[in-house]
C-alpha cells in the first residue's frame, strides 16, 4: 500500500521550492487526492509532476500547470467559475477547493464518457457540487445558462479566444486560455471596466487586456469556435 498522502506532500513541497503557485493554491493541491483522478493502473504515478493519459488521446494536466493556471486566475471563495475541458475532473476539484462551498464550478466536457469519468472521480473525492456541475457539450459556446462567470479556465488549446467565452466573462473577470496549434502560449485575459480617462470613447464598453504567460502543451479545443475534428 503506497503512502499517497506523503507523496502528495512531497509534490507540493517540490512545487513550492520551484516557486510554482501561490500558497493558497499549493494548499489546495495538498488537499486534492490526485490518485482518484488518474486511471487505476497509473495510480502510482499520480504525484509525479507530468501529464498522464486518461484515454482517447486526452490527458490530465501536470500539477504545476494546474497550480499556475489557478494562481493566474486569483480564485477567491464564493466565485463562480467555468472550466472548459473537464477531462479527469482534477483541475475542477482544485478550483472547487479554492472557491469553497459558497462558490461553484461548472465544467464543460465534449466527450460523453469523459464527462461521466470526471463526475465519478469528483464524487469519489468528495466534490459533490463540482460533480453536479459537469456538463457534456461544446465548451467553445460556453455555458450561457449560468453566465456571467467571475473566472474562466480553458484546459485545451484554442485557435483564439472563443467570442462566447469573452461574452460570458463578468466585467472585471479573468480567463486563462492556451492559444496556438503546435506552439502554444498560455494567456491571461482580463476583462477590465472602461478606464476613467477614456470614458467618453468607451462608455459602457469593457476593455480586454491579454498577457502572455508561458509556453504550454495542451490537447486541442475541438468545436464551433475551436479547431475542427479533422485539423
Ligand atoms: N482539466 C482536465 C484536463 C483536460 S484535457 C483535468 O484536470 O484532467 C482537455 C479536455 O478538453 C479533454 O477531455 C477534451 O475531451 C476536452 N475538450 C476538447 N474540446 C472541447 C470542447 N469544445 N468543449 C469541451 N471540452 C473539450
């Protein structure tokens, strides 16, 4: 029987030593049982800092990527978050830890059985609310029924920011999204309220600011405002 708790503690320590992730985010990683989110035969690799296959060419992201994305989003308790690409449900669990019971995470997944996999993993790991927030669908269209969102986290690489996601982001909100086909860059997109001095020109309009963060490798976002299946 492996000591998963000890392995998880050591993973968090390594990330901290590398300067990856805020203290709050690292504490959340320390609470989520990643071995509940990987296929059983890979459980012994659950606390290694690399992505693992979850089937159909999809992967559960490496812990340091999840830590970075959650840190850039500056997640706070009580926030409503939309994730695109539930996959194993692990990233949604970390977000659920950060927004707490008073917050909510919705996670859209394109592949039916992966949506079911994410729901089952989240339930087993104790995240009932997040489990119920997994929706099967095309995440490039967002999830208009629960919009607007305080934060949006995209876990697959897009050709560009899908317009519905920007529309469904609250003014003052943040989104992290990998953009690119082979070479991808992780962007932090901030939807800012119009700046005071530009008020006349911008009356009622929000300003969108994009910051390049780092190079990343994600599976493609496939959908209406994503890549086409055959790309
Ligand atoms: N966040 C996940 C990893 C996601 S991998 C985790 O923590 O395990 C990317 C996922 O995005 C895959 O499961 C893939 O099926 C899904 N995906 C790709 N295009 C999508 C789309 N248009 N809408 C929703 N999900 C999509």
